[in-house]
C-alpha cells in the first residue's frame, strides 16, 4: 500500500501562484511514477503532469506547459506541483497519484493505482 497526502491548495487571484505538495508513505519503493491530476465540477479527471522517481524525467499536459512544473524530492518522498500564472480555468480539485506498474509517464487515470484525497485550488478572476 502507498499512502498519499496532498497539501498546498487554496484561493488565489488570476496570475498568482501556488505550490502543491504530495507526501508519499508506505511501500513507496513500489512506485516508479507519480502524477498530478485535476477534476473540475462536472468534468472528468484530467492529467496535469507526471514524473519518474528515478531520473526525474517529466511530462506535462499541453494546457499547463510553461506554467506548471512538477518536481520531486526523493529523500522526503514528496512530489511538488509549482503552479504559476494561474487562470480561472485551473480551478479544480487536484490529486496526486502513484503508478506501481512498469511503464512510462502515463496520462491515463487507470494507469495509477493509488490516489490522495485531493486539495482544492480556486482561482478567482
């Protein structure tokens, strides 16, 4: 089992920044890729970014390229999502997720086995 706890969400004005954190615990050695997803009211959960624990290679969704940066601190078993130039359309519940199967920086929801409880990000115009 892998436990994930997100933090760092909140209310911010358009153009502002937030940094989300995701602390992983438990059998973290089973996880090779971490992802961030988001879900707005009435919409499906969508991929935001992913990163490998080993090597740190990343993959970002087109909608956040150049504005969001995913990173990780292996010593702390923590993954971050730095969000800059936030827009009202970034408003959503943000989830981190752990992939335990062999594979790449997947964007599919069902590629990830473990999920955090989510943290709300609200961007006002």
